[in-house]
C-alpha cells in the first residue's frame, strides 16, 4: 500500500500540545487507526491532529452544486 501524506499534517502528542476540548479532531488510537471524534483521556488515543480545512470548491461539491 502506498501512503499519501501531506507535508503539513502531523500527529500531535497530547502531553506536548493539549488537544482542544469539545472540538471534532482526528484521533490516533493505540492500534494505529485514525478516527474522528473528541479527545478523552484514558480512552485509548495516543495522538491527535486538526481536521483538514474545506476549500470553497469542496464545500460547493458537498452542497451538490457541482458534480
């Protein structure tokens, strides 16, 4: 499998950079799986990352104005 990564996207460790409380973020589980949710201590997460930004073009596609 080939990995496609962004040069700007990095996982952040919660003891170095505190996850934002109550915000939807990407979470990395102890099994190495990425999920989306809110940070909870002692819930099996080892790192977090902010969600990617939505461009205007992606927002339009989500609204169904472009196919």
